[in-house]
C-alpha cells in the first residue's frame, strides 16, 4: 500500500530534519523538523478540544509559516481545515465562516495559545474518504463556493505532478506559491512537497507588483520553479533568477515557450484538487495542449447527450474523482455538476489523436451568431495564424440578432484590421470574423493571477444598455440612402448599414468619426462595430435634436435664417486644423483613385483631365466633412452637430461645398418635382435657390460674378468626384450618369 502524504512528510522529518521546508520572507524560514514540531502544537491543541474526523476547523491567520503548519496539524488530528488569511476581504471571511459551519474558528488569539501548547508526536489514523479540507472558489461571479475534498484528494494531488511517472520536482527545488493560501493550489503544493521533498516559498503579496522586489525575493529565497498563470509569466519574464521549471495553469498558454526553462501546461480547478492533466511544451504551440491525466482520475469529453466524443470533436470536459463530495450547502448545484460521480466542468475541450487534451474555453463563453456556435479560442487561434497578434482574448457579445466579436490584445504591434479580416475570410466563415480590436496595456487579472475576462467589455457599456431593454425590436429613429438608425439603449444609437456597403467603408466611418470627435468637431463619439444579419453597424452616442433638412422643409419662411446659420457652422468646421494621421487627404486620395478608373468608360485622356481637376486644388489641412449638407446636421437650439463622417478628411473647403451642390441640384435632377418636394420639402427651383443662398452666405463678400465663378468651379470638381464614384461605390450611379459627369469635366 502506498504511503500517505503524512507518512511521507514524517519520513522527510526523519531523513532530512535540517532541510528547509517553508520560506516566507527570505530570512523567515523553517526546517522540516521545526515544522513538524510546530504542527505538533496545533495537533495537541486540537486534540485537547476533541477535534477529530469530519470536524471542520477554520483558520484566519496572517499569511506565512504558521498558517502552513495549521494544515499539517489539522491533518495529524484527522480533521478538516478551511484557510483564510487576515488580509482577505472581511466580508468574504465572514461569509465562509458562516457557510462552513466550523467547529472551531482559530484567530491570532488562539494562535498565541497554540504556540504555548506542548507538542505531541504522531497523528490519527485516517480514511481516504474522510473530509480533509474545504477549498473556496474566488467568488468573482457571486458568493464563493466551498468544495468538499476528502483525504484522497491529497494523494491524487502529488501523483498528478508528474510526467510519464517521473516527478516534476525534487528535494533540490524551491517552489514558489503566490496565490492566496485559501485557494486549492496550496493543498496541492503541500502534498507535492511531502512527496518530493522540495521547499515551498510562500511569497508575501507585497512582492507581486514590484518587479525589482519580486526578483530580489526569487534570488534571496533561492526560488527555481513555481506555479504561474500564463498572463503573469508573459508580463514578468525574464526573471533575474533563472528558473528550471514552471507549472502553468488557469489560462491558455497558446504561443508560450521559454528557451532553457521547462514549461508544463496543466489543467486544474478548485473542484479537481489536483492537476487533471500535464503537458510539457516543446515549443510555442497554438493551441497549446494541456496533456493527459497523470493521476488515477479518469478524464473524458462528453457531448450534449453525455456520450464520449470522437477524437478532435469539441465537447464538455468531465472527470471522475471519488474524493470530491461536491459543493457545501449547494445540493442542487452539486446534483447539476456531479452526475453519476462524474464532474461536469463547464469547460469545452477536445482530445488530439495523441490523447492530449486541448481546452477550448468555457461552454458559457461560447456564443451563437445566426444559429452557429462560435468558440472564442478557435477565433483567437485563427487570428494568431494570420497576424502578428499573439497575446489576445476573444469575447462575443450578442443581443437578439445584433452581435460583436471583440479582440482584446496586449501586443505592441501595428495592425491592419481590414487586412487581417481579408486573411481570416480565407479560413473562417464570415460570421466568425471579429468586428473590433482593442489594445490594452495589460490584461486585468484576478487575485488568483487568472485573467479577469468578465471585465473585458466593449466601450462605454453599450451592451449593458441592451440587457435593460424590454422591447423585442429596436426603435427606428431615421433612414438614409446607406443606413438605418436605431435607438440602442438610452444614450446610444445603432447606425446599421445596408449589406451592399463595404465593411472597410463602415469601419472607416467609425475611425474617422472618432478622430473628428477627438479633434473638437461637433460630432458624436463612436464605440464599436456590430453585426446584424448580413449587414454591419456602428454604435455611437445619441445626438438629441432635429435633422436640419427636416426643419428647412417644414419651415419655408425660416429658410434664409436656417441656411445662413448652417453656412456659419460649416465655416466654423473649416477652421479646424487637422493633425490626426488617421484622417486622409481628400485631394491625394482623389488623385490616387483616378488610377483605378475603368478604362472601358474613361480613355487615358479622360482620366488625365479628371486627375488634372484634383491636381489644380491646392493642398490644405482644413477639416472637411465630406458629405456636408443639411441632412447630416442635427440642430438643437443654437447648437449644430454633424453626423455621417464616412467621407471626411482634410483638404480644400470646396470638397464640402460640392456636397451642397450634389444635395440640392445634382440628386434632385434624377427625380420628379413631386418626389423632390416629398424628399426635400421644396421643388427643384426652390432647391436651386437654397444652394445659391448657401454659397452667398458662405462667401458674403463676393460679388455676383465671383459667386458664379465659384459655383462653376464647384460644379467641375463635383463632376470629377462623381466619376470616382464608379470606383468607390460601384453600381450606385448608372453608366449614363457617369458619362454626363465625364462630359462636364471635359467641357470645363
């Protein structure tokens, strides 16, 4: 029969009594013999109070050697322990104390009694199915849950820290433990130290966030291995003190490899009480397997019908562990997750052809778009394969038929989101392509060192707004030629574009609107791209007020005043100097587009004349809206706010003035007077008059002859821009319209 952890620890005490067992501060350490004696005081104190099998003792003491000795003393008494540190949140401690129903609560006053107690030797006989400890979850999604572990969990724990039967540690090692002592990692670390004889370094929390002090501790304590999350290792490596080995768990280690240090990627949980699987990373691997079970625990992948899945097929990771009773005081949750003695983890995974487990994330992190189930890790791995991004997390947000796939990353690299999208479309279906990329300096971490995924949210909590909506449909606020605007919560709107509008143009509008807002342009801020059906949309701030075009149409007696006011707002817009590199130069863009004109429609001579129109415009760094007309202006009181920045940039103001020509003269020329009245609130003659009124208001000092000259120039540049529409918006204008525009350019 194999020896228990207490028998192995007792043997260490006899064989190497002077060897260091535990380190707190570098100069605060204890040998195996002294630790055995200190735990003997705990054992004696408990025994005099009648503590034994199935009794629960809760400890609330400072982090360090004393609390570690309490584990051993409780085991020697054959009882069960619950650990909390005095630095833990007091509400959490109070909750755990009430929840666990402990027979004794040991605080610092009790500890003072314990250390004065005469130690006794030996330990009580135990059964592997006696209650050993209660490990509480972090409680990040509610109250912490207590998991009931039997003594057999300690045996599974040390057996699991092996690879092909060989221990991962030896008595020459000092193993770093950084997580709170009340987490399940500590019983695992304790059991392996009993089995392998390594020292345990219980690093004080004050060293965690100070890189210099952290490295000094590693050196002074002689740390050469430890348990880390991939996030912590990525953020803090290289260490000044070279490590021999590390155990990674809690998060994906995709693409992680450190030359010269053995990295074992593992899978574990509070409910397992041991490392469920172990895999040595031979190189940077994506996705990184977590390996096979090294203990007596059986692990398998089950489908929705609780049948084992074929190799490579994703299902729920499940295992059979006879030494875990379930959750304390949560019978319904225990029944749900522990069915037929099989624990259902809620994690998604698949087995490779070699039998190694690959974790695919949480089942509840998966989401559906258009009825298709999407695994965030699959999207993340695809992004890694087509870009320089390696440190990233993918999250999906879905509300009815509106969805966003957001990529959060920490890589310090420049990325081309449109180019990444095109590459991803070669290997993923369109509904799996991310809509947004957000760069973070660091990923947020929980106190366990795990990635805090729940805090990774789209900007401004717009999805929180949606969850509060009771309506099945979003109210329509307005419609335009390219998009429909919906109310999206109390202070946001969704501008949903027609499926015919290219994704790159929609994304460009989001970027340019954000840039305009940051430069002080009276514009709403934008937040993220979303998908709805076959189209894409942008979430922006809601702008209160009325569209100026509607006011002009409804109040003909006020048109002179309204158009004069609009001209003043446009002139103010043109006072803004552009220095933002995200904003394109409209003149240069127009010249470049001339090279893409269809030779079937435009001869080389035609192209040269169109290009000459743009070359004749002087370069400028003036902000230009690009579609500047009353339909894209919202008025409220004396304030004017602009919307629709898809075509904005920098350049000569003429690029905005031609928009008024297009809105009031060019576009009405395609419709009847009746339709013109219906759309603009005036006939074509009135529209022409309004355009003339605007130009005079914009140039109040010019003579009538000069106004005519300005309008001719506007018409010429407008005709050249219409020619370019065949490249930018193919199919929007019929060939005969493009022909007329070309004739105008040639004639001028």
